[in-house]
């Protein structure tokens, strides 16, 4: 049996005609930059996320960069974030010239340790970027209360809800999303989005994504080309309608894993919380590397998210961190493994995965 980590072909098979119609609509219009498709998508997704405004951008990485630019963050500024995330979270901070200030994680949630983050605040702290990692929301209320801008990295968490039922990207002043194909709402290429309830911020972000021009060819500020592709917006409008169904499928698969894993004592499963949308189903497993190799031999795709915490990345050497600085994140980086969880996964595929994990530890 073959069980890929993610099978987007299965998803596409169910929506092929609708997607092709949407793409034809854009091709026939020959209108490829912004326009009504992007505007409609922004309205639809703002409604979905429970915010007033959404601004489509080129990628999740650029969403973070544009949000930091909107707060005028740069050289000499500090931005607090988790050391356990995809690189873009910290890369964006460094790209605008600011200093990433890393914080360890709560190993039960894989998310930013909020009390530890609060302790890192200095007069130079200009923003805090919590990440709703793997599709599980972190409750950011204590961060928002500080009055420091909180930029939610919700790249992996579209549709996820926090412990008070609030949508990822709608709690802080600004939320950043990615439509990278492996995210729960994936484009046919790159794409991203910024959400906010602040009209002024939304206007500023719209100006920033078009090189800071307002009106055209008049630049009071420097922005970039951060525009979401019209073709991607048309595709995403189709996929957004199915998102809750797909997320429910992921949650059902997580429940099924929990049942199958009952007699496998060696691994730790992710905590089951109602708002989790399982962009990844990440277990902690002793002998992780050998387990991954074993599963690969059996045709089972897995991935390590992420093998090196951000504070130990070579490019951040100048920050002066060393092994042991953030032991919880380091421990998770050493023994966590993402299993297939996509919505179209079958019961027999899941059973096959768990059977081979059980056999490995037997
Ligand atoms: C994917 C991701 C990003 C970056 O999104 P891109 O669209 O790939 O640029 C940022 N942060 C996190 C946590 C991500 O998972």
C-alpha cells in the first residue's frame, strides 16, 4: 500500500470541473492582476474568517513582511516570536531589518509559551508574532492586552478556532495566511492573505502591495509587488466553499488515529482540542529517524516539521544562540513526526500507518 503524506490529486478530482470553469473565466477576461475576482475572494474570505477586511497578497511570507512594513518595523526594532515554526516567520522579521527575539514553546501544544513571551518584552519590542502551529490556535489574549501589535501567523490555521471559538487571524489586530498548496486552503501556486478589522491598516496594506503607490505612480511610501494573482483568487474562491468539509475530514481522521493508536504506548499524539484543523497531525515518537525510515520502506510518507528550531539556524548565528537555549523546542524538533492526515485518506490507509508504527516498536 502507498500512503503519501498529502495527496492533492484526490482533492482535485472532486472539484476539477468547477476549478476549470473558474480558470476559464479568468482566461477569457484576460484580466490577470487584481480586479473583481480578487475583490470577491477578499470579501468572501473576510466573511469566512470573521473579520472586516482581507487583503490578498503573493504569499504567506509576504503577508508577514507587508504586515511588519505596515507597522513601520525595521532596524533597531525587536519582534518576539516562537523558535519552533516554518522559517518564514523569523525570516520576515529579519527581512525588514528587525531582530527576531525567540521564545521557547509549550510542548503540549507546540505553540509559543505565552508567559515566556511576555517576559521578553523590552522598550524595543515593536510586535509579537505568535504562530498557530499545525492548525492549533494559541490563545493570544495576554499578548493583545500588552498593546503591542500582535501579528498572528495563521499560515497553517485557516478556519481553526481558539479556546473561545474565535477564528485564527481574527483575534489580534492583524492575521497572516498562506495558500501554499500544502496548507488547508491551497492555491495552484503561491498565495497569501492579510486579515484585519482596522480600516486604516487595510487601506495601508492595499497601498503597500502595489509598491506604496496612491494614486498610481505617486509614492509616499515604499511598498512592494505583493499582489495576489487573479487566477489564484478564482481558484481559491472555488476551494473556500469546500474548506470546512475538508477540515472536518481531517478532524475525523485525527479521531480515527486516536482510536487506532490506543494500544501503541510509545508515541504521544497531539492534544485533541475542538478548534484544531490539523494542517498537520504531529506525533512525538522515540527513535523518530529510524521510525521515519521504517515507514518510508513501507510506502508511508511522513515529514519532520521542523528538524532545526529557528534559534539554531545558521543564518541567525549572529543572534548568539546555542543548543540548550530553548530545550522544549529542541526536544520536539528531535522526536516529532507528521503523519498523513488529509481529508481523502481512507480508514484502511490509516490502519496501515498505525499497524506499521506498532510493528516498529514491537
Ligand atoms: C507556510 C508558512 C508560511 C509562509 O507561507 P508561504 O505562502 O509559503 O510564503 C509562514 N509561516 C508559517 C507558519 C507557515 O507554515
